[in-house]
């Protein structure tokens, strides 16, 4: 084996190893990022639940104040005052459910991003392996070309 042939083989092996290492590193990074996104999605859901409960408590306080005002005014909780209470309660429930739904949508988007990030990592690893194969195959072709050239006499033209 000539020095050139050894250099060609070493270059191909080094290129292949580098490609695999880059693919593995990209996959590892993507897994870490995806896990962070998954955790953020869970935090988003928890925050939405806290906000939903907070809103419900605020609404209960408001309804209690309304009932107290009605009672202090000497009116009974029927007719218009009752309808106002029911409207307030219905609107508050709708808002509380909207808060939850918004949190669920944000969390779902974060989980989708996490899944996409994991897929990109896997694809990077597969690409690294494919690139390694390409590097090895190209190195082999270059090696064979050099080996064939070095076996020819100096008077022979290059291939």
C-alpha cells in the first residue's frame, strides 16, 4: 500500500466516523430538546388548570357579592336578579372552559413540536449513517483508482 492509498483509506474512514458522530450528536440533542418541550407542555397544562381554577374562584366571589347586594337591597333572588346571576355563571363557565381549552391547545402544539424535533434527530442520525456509507464507498473508489494508477508504468497515461 502506498502512502497515497493509506491517506485515501484513512480519509474515508475519518469522514465516515465524523458523519456517524454528527448524526448521533444531533439525535441526542434532539431528544433532549424534545423532552424539554414535553415538560413545557405539561407545565402549560398545569398553568391553564391553575388559571381556570383561579377564574372559577373569582367568579364565585363575584356571584357571592351579587347575592349579598341583592339581599341587602331587599329584593329576592328571583326574576331579573336570578337571570343576571345565571348569565354571570354561564359566561364565567364558558370563560373557564376557554382558559382550559387554550392551555390544551398550547400544550398540544408543544407536543407536536417535540415529536417533530425527535423525528429531525432520527433523520439526522440516519443521514449521518448514510453519509458515512457514502464516504466509505467514495474512499474505496478513490483507493481503487489510485491503486490501479500506481500499478501502471510511468509511461502509461492516467486513466
